[in-house]
């Protein structure tokens, strides 16, 4: 696990201020918090992670199409990023003052997904809550 962390450190300098983070820095931050379901995540952290994840999934689909491997690379990426994407979504819900269990509302067709997207896009609650200090 330490070796993976060292490789991620080569991609991103996590010691700089978050205001100086770029898209890759936010993605790496989420990967370093791979299975951390406690605490809070600001909007930038969640949405930049989602954007990079989407880009990687598109690239995986292109590779699968070129190699004719059906969904092999795509499935590997989905499985590899499932836990970090779930963890950052839970931390994002914490940042809006909601329990991470509210993520399950997405199981309600259409309405649940729309409501979850609205919550994930909601501004950070500036007061300290049971999940910690505000993320920004």
C-alpha cells in the first residue's frame, strides 16, 4: 500500500494549499482517502474526482473498443474506483449536513438520483457538524 501512495505522490503534491490544487490533485486526494467514510469533502473534491473518473472511464471504453475486449478495461476501472467514489460521495453528504446513508436514495428511480445530485452540488455548511469542521 505504501508503494501505491509513493506513486500517487509523484502525480500530485498534496502539501500545497487546496486553493492551488488542480483536477489531478483533487483526484489523488480522493485516492489517498480510498476508504475514508468519515469527515467531510468540499464540492471541488467531489466534482473533480467525478470528472477525472468519467474521463478515465471514457478512455477505458476506447481501449476496450480498439482491442475488442468488450468491457474488460472498463470493468477494471469501475471496480478500482468504486470504493473511493462511494467514500467521497459519503464525505460530500456529510459536508452538507446529511448522513452518508442518504446516498441510498439514488436507488429510487429518477427522483432519488436527481435529489442526490442536488445534495452533492449544495454549498458547504459552514458550521461544524458531527462529521467535523467545514471542508473549506
